[in-house]
C-alpha cells in the first residue's frame, strides 16, 4: 500500500505542478506525471534513509511536492540550455 500511495501522490503532484508552472510546457502530461512519480520515489527513499518525519509510511504530500519540484526544475533547466 505504501508504494501505491507514493506513486499516486507523485502522479497527481506532477500533473498539478505542470498546471501551476507558467509558460508553454514542452513535455506531455504523462511525462510530467512520470517525473512527479520519480520525484516522489526519490523523496521517499531519501526520507526513509534519514529517518525523518514519516506519516503512515509515506513521505506525505510535502515530500512528494519537494521531490517533484526538484526534478521538474532540473528537467526544465536541461531543456532550456542551448545545444
């Protein structure tokens, strides 16, 4: 159940962040949701390793948002670099 909640929260967070970021997005909604899921998994792993505050075995919405924001920011930075 823990993994399912993390995946669900990550996907929803990725979609919400996609809607909240200004400007035209070069990636699809599915890609944004996938980045949100990966961010949630990374945040979940990091919080479990540091044994920080964990509620019900998941990182919670704030950890998911932070993880997804970091990954979406990195993705946006890489896409904006001239090649």
